[in-house]
């Protein structure tokens, strides 16, 4: 069969090849992995604006790559991980009972304007009860959606059903917004005050805090939520 596109499967293959070199630190090289993938993606591109197509591919598949990186560890502690699009773009009548309950447990009430799902990329939940533990937004830079993530944290905290849900932002932080604590940039201020934290996939060292950490701290922090 002739290959005619570059997919998330190909991206994961690049990641796994780097994992043989960098081991558990491979998450630090996410940006370089995408840089390596870009010219390969271009070989299969047939339209007029490859840059636009690439940005869409990168944004859509960052979350899928993050799921790939942590899925086994999430499962090993008795939780499940889910791409948010799975429930957002599927009619409730077409969802399994489990996913339908996950969807219900994440809905935000807007009163007379109905209930709507928050804009999140990744959902982590208890499979037995379908109770949501945490939701993650994943973007290449903070400016793409950090204020929106802070907004959804506030909305979730206003309802007894959803107030316990942790809201995190996961990013390669390619514009360096999270790098230093002082002087603080607006994006980091939003993370520190209006979210439950951010995890960084980057080679560049950052000044960590209780809310801003390197991505390798995520699973340990997730385990703490279960105690």
C-alpha cells in the first residue's frame, strides 16, 4: 500500500525512536520531535499553505502524543484517560454508558442557556464511577488558551458536582512564558492564580513552583490526588 499522509502514528514512531536515546526524559524533546516531523509532513502535503496545515496538525496531535506518553501510567493507578473530542464531537445517544456518564460529570451549567462541556483536550477519570479527576488543556504556547483554561477552572469550581476537578495546562512553552517566576509574565500569573497548575515539556530549565513544574512531576502529583 502506498503511503499518502503523515499521521499521529508516524509521530509516535518518531517519539518512540527518541525514547531509546533519552528514556523517561524524552518528553523534553517534544518541540524537536515536531521540528523533525515537519518536513516529513510537508512531503505528503498537496495544498497551497503548508504552514497553516502544519499548525493545525501540530495543535491537534500534541494532545494525542501527550496521551500516548502517560496513558500506561494513568491506567496503572486505576484511572482512564480520554481525548476530550471523543465526547464533545459525539452525540450522547452514540456514546457508551461509561462515556455518557463522563460527559454528564463534566458539564457546566449556564442556567437558561443550557449545559455545555468546557474546552479541554484530555480527561482523566475513575472508570468505575466515571467521576472526573482532572482535565488538561495542551497547547504549544500559553497565549493560545491559558486565559480560557483559567475561565473553565472558575466555572467548574462553582458547581458541587465539578468543584473537585483539577484543571491543568500542559505545554512545551515554546515562547518561554513559564520560564521565570520574577518578573512574572501574564500567562504564568494566570497559571499560578487561576488554574491548578501547568506542566512543561521542554529542554529549557524553568523556575518551578507549586503550580509550575516539569512534566515528569505530573504522574506523582496525580497519584497524590487519589490519596
